[in-house]
């Protein structure tokens, strides 16, 4: 008996039946005009979310990948004034999910988002009117009743999309009371292989410009994101964030800032943990860690930072800040800092503070109580050679010219009215400062055991 024919028929059935199902589905998609769903989409958006959306251009089906394309979408406020728009939204469906009977949106691409945020006063802006105002009655009436069938367990929760892209976005922010005008363009965001309970990559890039101070910033970020199935815990790992800043009004040099970190957030416990942090600014490197608790009400912070040896002179020069000549060629070439930072009961404290500059070191602690604005400083230094930071010695002719210029400047300054601190400011001071220095050398004269104390309280 020839077995080739039944095998051939079996293979044709295995291949043919799914193909017929796909063709049947495609015939439904392409024989039905996508634009017929415009009204339904707009009505459902209003009913389900309260958003007023308007599709001004066409909608169309796509074959590969299977999905739908929406062109020229607008979001209107409750008075039907334009608030945001998008050039194009493309949603593609996972083909295999169609066979399983549970169609899943595989990819959403939002292209050309434009968002204009305007604040006209401290109480008025254009984003508070996007959703309808809720009242207690409407909230109570619209609140769905939970049933055993409708309550989703964490294991049954499937995310809406597997991939999301935001490309060529433009966000404009104008604040009249604060005289701020910001523009973010373009902004691109990509989330790939989105799976709750598993790690997936994300990338973000944008360019920001600030008009008033003529500041521009380019930023790029990559990281891995882990979101719990109940969306209450998030972990960002292997964060790499780069900034390039141009501020010609402040410096002619470009500022390059890099950040590397890992962050865990628990919204239920209101905790943020940053086990590792590295901030690099030219030749400056700051390392640290932080634990944040109860961030909504009783904020608590426990952290520490460390700045290893670096050249302060080189850093300032890289930022376009020119320093005057000094007597010592080694001045400002070695600096470091380390301290613990805590915030408890509205009291900020720098503990185990250690500051090193060239041959000098200061140890101590600083605290500031926010409720009373009371500040306490305790610093103890070993040796300080002031001569190293003074201008180099010059001949008598140059000294006379410098002295003449200094006297002229002093005379001009004396002719100006004195700017005194307001009495109210002085009365509100609450300071307790004590600075001790083992040795200070100035003009080749050494002074030992110097103590400077400043106490200001109750006016």
C-alpha cells in the first residue's frame, strides 16, 4: 500500500487548516474598513477614561505585521480645546495569539507626539482640564463592584503590550509666573520584550533647551527594568545615563556628566534603595549609596557619599573657570570628601565629614533642623598654609600699580551705599558654629590653636 498519499493529505490538513483560519481572519480585517471603528474608539475613550480624542485622518489595517494604523490623533480638553496630538499610532497583534483565541497587542509605536503644557498662574494651567472633574457621587456610582471572577491574581495578569516605542516626541512647557520656557525635542523611548516579573531593557534619549538662560542638554539613558506582576515593585539595574550640557552664558566649555546606578522602588512600603551610585563630571567621581523610607509623609534618608582624590584646579578649568596664579604650583591639585548623610524628623545631618585639600584636612559634622532653621557646624582642621593660595610675589613696581588699582577700587566701592542685611533676617538666624584650627600660616607667620565661634539665636 502506497503510504505517500495519506501522509500528503495529513500534511495538507495540518498546513491548510491554520492557513484557512488566517485567511478567514485577514478577510474580516481587510473587508471591513478600519475607519468604521473611528466613532467606537472615540466613544469608548470618553466612556472608559474620560478623554476626548479625535481621529482627524485615516485608519488602516496592516498585513505584516497584522495590526492597525491611526493617523493624526488629537487629545482635547473638556472644553474641546486642543491639548496634545500624535502624527501616527501603529499597533501590531501577535499572530500566534490569534490562534490561541486571546489576541495580544505585540507592539505599539507612537510617532510625533506633541504636548504643550502651559501654566498661566500658580493655580491655573492647561492640564487640569483634560479629565472630567470627579465628585464623590460620580466616584461612588462609577466604582465597579469586585467579584471573585473579576479579581485578577498576580499570576493571571498579562501586560497589554510586549513592546512600546515613543519616537519624535516634542514636549513644550511654559510657566508665566516662574518665567520658565522649556522644550524637549526630540524625545525617544523604547521598551522591549515587556514581561511583568522579568527583566526587560529600556532606552531613553532627549534634547532639552531652556530659553531664559540659553541652556541646552542632550541626554541618553539605558537600563534594565524589572516590574512586579502587581506593579508595586520596580528595579532599574545597570543604569547608564549621559548628559552633555551647553551653557554659553555661564561657561564656554561643554559639561559632560555621566551617571551609573541601580535603583529599587517599593511603592507599598514607600522605600527607595540605591545600593550603588557613580556620578562622573570630567575628572570628578562621586560614589555613594542611599536608602529612602516613608517618602510621602515622614521622609527618612540614610546615605553616604565619597569623592576620591581629584584636582579641583583641573575641574574648574575644564568648566571654563580661570583661576589666578598662586604661590604654590600644587595648590588646589588634590581634594577629596566623604560624609554620611541622614534625614530624620526633618533634621538633615552630615556625619563623619572629612574634607581634604592639598596638605590640609577638616573633620567634623553639620546639622540643620528644617522646622526651626537651626544650624550647627563643628569642624576641626589640622594645618592650613594660606600663603600657598596667595598671588605670587612680584617686584615693587608691580606692587605699586596693584596697590594703586586696589585703592581706586576701594574708593569706588566706598562711594556706593552699603547693602545691609535686613533686620528680620538677622533676628531669624539660629546658628551654632565652631571652627577650630591647629595651625594657620599666613605671610610666613604661624598661628596655633585658632578657635572661631559664632552663635546667633533669638535675635
